């Protein structure tokens, strides 16, 4: 069996081990699996040529440049989250929360996420995204409070609606091929979809593409089906929120990206129109909510919607913007991991999510204050972080493509976003301590977030040549080389 599947088999094997009646080892197992997965993904990325396309398991899975980037990304994030959970003194002491059941659901979630990243079949990819959703539900509702179960219920409801629309879109695509070519069925293998281009003018085909884009957009939290995201991210425990925002988001993004790879040649205008409309609407809605919100976890959640909107617009614009989209997606996974883990520690210390009740973080919680400050800078796309470079390349792609009205509108939205986020978040960081005492912050709590911030700086200051070549190869797969 191919070594590539180890990235999925290791977590799933670990999930089976959590069923054993052995106490106080689940969190150690979680870290061990995370280390092993990250090591395997790095080894595969280093030893696999950028241009290689490796098929296995009867071509249902593929390891190409796209998979190399995102498998490595989600396993790096998973390692940081697992380390945070296992070493945080207050969180790790709660066996009710971070014990065998938490580790088991998380490992199933990561196993399915890695398989989804490797999928070469649209229906299989869709099914694996659904598995990650089902594994996430008990994690969101694990507190067993009314608020937690409400958030979990709305998460599964919106996810099911979105993924059902996506499946209906696949049915329409299949039907369009059957009508045009009665003796040919539509193969949903990504490298076998050329027959779909011959039916691109049919109504059923265009409806199918539209439904797939809208369905996956719902799962990403794009407008108009976005209301589940801020509630879920606000209610779930910080490690769970980080998994949703940094891992599952990219699993769904890659599923959408694979669809764009498959149909960009046959339906460029439809893809551009739908993604751009959903992206602009998402950025407008999220910015308005950030202006009105005084809950710092919800501010980060609405910023996640804003980022999803920017990514959708970049995908719609295409061309040279695609490279920026990829860099922006990678960077924002790291940003959201830093910010949600930091937000959890701040809530734990102060007992509130209200921005107007917290100040003096640099005095009272210096490490958390620093991470919140730099994380907010990266969130807003400031230099020298990778998010700045990705955003700059996307904006340049809009100018190059002649989308000047879109470019001007986004500049206005970003200006309002900068002011609204800064005036709310930055007063929390500076000033005198709210309680007059300094919180003790442990080194192992800090280490994962340092790792994420260093990676963000590296993406913005010095792009490693192998990663740059990988991003070039992925961008070129949808007609957008750097």
C-alpha cells in the first residue's frame, strides 16, 4: 500500500486505539499521531518532484502538487493544535473534555481530512468532506450545554444543506452528459472530466456547476449561507474552532478548487460570476458585522468570512490572482490557528469575550498580547506576513485583468475593515492591566503559536524555493501561473 495513505491511516489507527480502556494516554497519543503525520507529509513533499502526479488505490487518490501543499499545511496545523491541547495545564487536566472521546473524534476528523486532500474523484471528495462534518459535530457540542448543542445543530444543518446542493449539482452534471451522449456516462475522476466540456452549453450542465459552487460556498461560510459560522466559531472550544477554521476550511476550499480545476476551461464566465458575487457579498456582510460586534471571538470569525470572500473573488478573477489565492489560503490557516488559540486563553483568564472589558494584555498576559497583536496585523494583511503578499498578488491580478471597479470596491471594504478591527482589538492590547496582576503563561502554550508566526513571516519575507515552485505548479493547473 502506498506510503501516501499513511497520512490518513495513522490518525484512523490512532482513533481505534482510543477505544481501549486505558486512561491518561489519549492526549499523548494525539501528539504522537500529529508528529508522525507531520513527519510523513514533510518526507513526502521533500521526496516527490513538483511535477509528479502519483495515482493509487485504482486512481481514486492522487498525490500531486496541490495535495502536497495542503496535506502538509493541515498536518502542520494539527501538530500545533495537538501540542497546545496536550500541554495546556488547565485544558489537559480535564479528562471529561480532552480525553479519549475528544482524541478519537479529532483523529477521525484528521484521517478523513487527509483522505479528502488526496481524493481524485469528485463524489469521493464530497463524501469525505461529509465525514469531517460528522466528526466535527460531537466536538462542537461536547460541552453538552444548550448553547453548544444549538451551535452543533446549526452547523450540521447548514453543512448538510450545502453538501446536498453540491450532490444535486453532480446529478445535474451527470444528466447533462447522458442527454448529450447517451452512451457515455460522466466520469467524476478529476483527470477524466474532458467529456463534460462538450456539454458546457446545456442548461443542466450550467445548473450543475452553479449548485456545486453554491453548495461548497455554503460549507465555506460564504454569503448568503454564512450565519452558522460565527455562532459555531464563537461557541466551540478554542482547539475545535482552530480545527474548523484552519483544517476543515482548507479541506472544503480544496474541494472547491478541484471543481474549478475541472471546469475552468469550459465554464469560465459562470465560475467568475458566481464566485465573485458570493465573495463580494461575504466581504460586505462580514465587514458590517465586524463594525457592530464587541465580541473578539466573533470578530475573528467574521474576519474568517471576509477571508473566504477574498479567496472566492481571487478564484473567480483567475489568472495571476490564483497564486495569491493559494498563498493567502495557506497564510490565513496559520493566522486563524494563532488567533483562536490565543482568544481561548484570553477568555479563560478574563472570563469574558467582551472587548470593552479587556485591556492591558501586554501587561497582564504579555505572550497572549503579543500573539493577538501580531495575529491581528496578519489578519488585516499587514506586511511582512504571507497574508500581505497573497493579498497584494490577488489585487494585482484584478488590475491585470481589468477589474478596476471590483478592485476599487475591495479597497474601500478593506479600509473599513482595517478601521473597525483596529479600533476594537487594539485597545485590548495596550493600557494598564485590568486586574493589576500578571498571568503565568507556559512555554509549551507559546511554542505552537511561535511556530505558526515564524511560518507566516517566512511566507512573507523569504519564500522557500520548493514551496514557491509548488504554488506555481498548483496555480498553473487552473491557468494562472505566477
